[in-house]
C-alpha cells in the first residue's frame, strides 16, 4: 500500500492511497472525525455493487449510510442532477460534519466533488475511483466540475480528504475500459515521467498496471502540490485537452479517446511551434492501446467554436499545452496556422 499526500490550505491533507483490496478497508482509511455520523454513498448504475460493499464496510465502522444515485457518464454532470443531489442530501439530513463518498468513474468524482464543495458551503468528499481514468487523473487534485454549454465550464477547486484506489478493482476492468485511463496515464508520462512513456513504448505498461498507476499518480500529485489552482505548472496536465475536450463534446466520444486524439493534435502543433517531433511516437503508442488518433467526421467549424469556449483561453486567444521534449511541457498562445496544423493531423479538414 502506498500513500501520496497533498497538503491543502485548510490544514487537513488530501491523501491518495493505492493498493489491493482497499474497498474492504474504507472505514480505517477515513480520517477520525467525531462529528461525522452519516455518509452519503454516491453511485452510478454501473457501480452499485461496489458502492454496496463500501456502504457495508462504513456501517461496520459505526456510520450511518444513505444511497445517492447518479446517472452514468457525462449525463451526471448537469445542473439538474446537481439540484437533485442537493435535495437528496437535505432530505437525508446531512450536516456539515458529514461526508459524501463517490464510488465511480471520473464523471462521478467531478460532479460529486462539485456537490460536496457547494452543499452547505462545503462538506467532506472522499473518492473511490472504479476506472483507471478516474484513478490516475479525475479523482486526484481537487478539480470539480459540471458541464454548462462546454466541458467542465462550471466548477470549484476542492480537495477530497481521501482518494482510495483499489488495484484489484482496476485490474478487473475490460481492456476497452482500461484503455480510456491509459490515455491519461500516458499523458502524465509525456508531461513528467519519461520512464512511464518508455513503459508504453515497450508494452510493459499493460503488464504492470500497479506501476502505471503509481507513476501517473506521482506525476499528478507532484504538480498539484506546486500549483493547486492552476496558476502555473498545473496547466501542463491539460496536454491534449484543448482539442480533446472539443472533440469529446462534438462527438460524444469518451474522455480518454478524445484526449488521445487531442494528444495527436498537440504533437502536430508541437512540431510546428517548438520543433519537438513526437507525432509518430504518440500515434504508435495510442494505436497499440486501441485508442483513436483521428476524428475525420467532426465538423471543423463546430470544433473551432467549442475550442473558443475552452477554459484555457485568454484575452490573447487560444492556449495549448505543447512539448519541447518528453517531460518538458510549455503553455503557448497559438495562432490560426498552428490550430490548422493540429486539426489537419487528426483528419479534421475544411
């Protein structure tokens, strides 16, 4: 079992624990809070069984539990769903001393984190990610969000007090599901861990999931420790996301697949702007993982409109995270010619 600690401004750190069979130890992994009497266990239809195990272990630890249902996927991240959650928590009588535990994928940790950050002006959140994507990215670092017009345009920075990553749950994921998380883990490697990228080049990443999770988590925790509110280096974790989020919204592709396409676009833009050519490298790795590297059927104007809504835009225009080398990301204001190069690389043409 490994623990990664993220200091927070509130004094109570956010602790990410990685290891096998941690769901069955959830009670001992929560910090000791005498005021906590009730835990709302949030789950999606696909995670009800695991959430039931979590609730059972919490009851064994002497806590009351209530079930808090959410839709699967991005359908959970709407204002309507958030309103329903507020009303359910209120009806259950949760107080500011109580806790919400999210048992599910990245969309669920996003929205449950947002609910917890805003209900009664903030109650404790704990995440039990059940997908690789959530375990290496969405559940870590305190970004919470819902979708309003564009992807993740309403949100708050609010750390969970604990993230419980059960390797046995992740190891049981189907290959197609795991691939979604491998996209984000590979991104972490390109941003801050060349050895992790090497694991993907040689195929070792698929045979040592525990090492992939720990290395990807270590990259994200290190960046978040230095820049919680994304005023500097944390923006580097958005590699592939400027185009990727637009593709995700325009096509309905899953997040990992969209980020994979976005990384190809970022590689093409990097070659043009910084001179570092990782285009063939990232394409080869992604194709080996069974992830898409192009989005030829997307309407170019629609994609450009969505990119204009991106959170990373500034008064100077669109910003992209590019690479000067593996492990050397930079944030760059890009012009129309670079955007055209990026979109051409993923098959999105006028």
